[in-house]
C-alpha cells in the first residue's frame, strides 16, 4: 500500500513537472550549458545510440558495393560509442572523438566490456587541426593528440545529426578542414544532417520519446526559421528505488543549407559523391535527413556518385 502511495506521489510530481515544462516560457537567449553530460546515461539506456549502429552498417554496405573496405575509421561526435563498436566488430581499427566526457566514459566502458581497443578522445570536432597551446589556451586536453592520429583514415563518420550541433558560421569549414587532413588520399567522409524540412516539423512540438516503467523522457521542440536554429528541451524522470529524479538539458541545432554544406566541403578539398535519404535513395528537397558522402578530392571519382547536381 505504501509503495502504491509512493508511486502515486511520484506520478503526481512528474505530472506537476510536466505541467511546468509545457508552460515554460521559451527563452532563446539562454546561456550555454554543458550538454550530453547529465543526459549521457539516459541517452545510452534508452537506446538512442542504435541509430548510429544502423548508420555504420549502412556506410560499410554502401562502400562495399564499390569494393571499398575501410581499415581505419574515425567517428566524430561518437557519443556512447555505438558506431565505433560496430566498426570495431568488423575488424576496423577505430578512434572516436566527442566533446562530452560523460558520453566517452560510457563508450570506453562498453569497448572494455566487448574487448575492443578503441581510442576515444575527448575534444571538439572543430579542433581536429593541430594547434599549439599558445594559439588555443582553452583547447581541450586531447586537442593536441588529434595531430598524432595522422592522415591515415579510410573513413571518417559523424552520425545522428551531430553536425547540426555546429551552430556558428564557419564551423563546418573548420570540421571539414580537419577531416581532410586526417583522411588518407581517396578516403571518405560520411555524415547525416537534419534538414530545414525536418526542423519545420519542430513547430512547438511536444513528444514523449521514451515511456518506460522506470524512465520517462519528454522533448519540447521549437524551430526559428529566420535564425535557422532548432531547440530541443529534453526533460527526463528516472526512478531510483522509491523516488524519481528529474533532469533537463536544452540542445540547439542549426539547419545547414545544402549550399552551405557543399561550399564547406569544396573549400576543404572534399568532393561530394552522394546525397542519400534514409531509404538509400537519392535525397530530395523535402527529405528530413540527408546522408552526405564525400571523398578527399585528390582521388578519381567512383560509382558512388549520386544526386550531387544542385
Ligand atoms: C545526438 S548525439 C550523437 C552521438 C553518436 N554519434 C550517436 O549517434 O549515438 C550528439 C553528440 O555530438 C557530440 N557533439 C556535439 N558537438 C560536438 C563537437 N563540437 N565536437 C565533438 N562532439 C560534439 C555530443 O557530445 C553528443 O555526444
């Protein structure tokens, strides 16, 4: 009886929080908060990394159709390591980079449990260029180590709209310049992006993304088409023995235009070879998510070339 009462009390608290959450005034001028820190264990526990497992399989299959079998893979914004583990399972030598220490800790634990030797580095994917301490006094500790990764990767990936988290002008240029340096000649870059068509559906949209017995995750989504910035406010409730704890993070993403992506790739010497939707077909204007495949331009074109006409 007591536990039923506690559960009802817990549910009432959740209802109160949800009400507060729904009524919360949308403030776009909030200061920057660390993201994917408190949310990291929730992200992993509710299986959000599974999208990148499928993307890793898709990437390997798509390349294999053209007889390309990458041996060295770097996963940018690797999160809790699902794609890195999937690549390692096929025998690739894998490295991962992420800005969130909490996501990396989970990734490292999973790699250890699976017996894979994956190099997970803490850092910002915009800092893949080697920088001296003097140039970047605030550079993350592992930034210098990117330089020792060398130009050896056959494939660099970035999954689950992680590049939409780059919101400043010039961010794509910075990332692609670093990628071009780390790819071997003829190596591939493969990433997916949410499009403006997707964010147009984030129109004051509220959704429960996970509704389990011990965990509830609620998202409040907004999009400002003028600023081309989307905001996802994530609130979660997790049961711990006889109480619930609540956490919250707000994530901001940018709707990069296809023209901006193409210009940034070209500027870094990466040739666009394909734009796909999630079915593997050629991406259309209205596709909510586009998978880009690009190649370090100093190699001959290949059969992957699809849908690159603007
Ligand atoms: C939606 S999660 C995707 C994680 C992983 N790719 C997956 O599919 O599970 C976005 C990830 O991007 C990372 N991230 C965002 N901006 C970043 C940046 N500038 N450099 C490195 N990682 C970044 C976050 O820490 C988070 O782990």
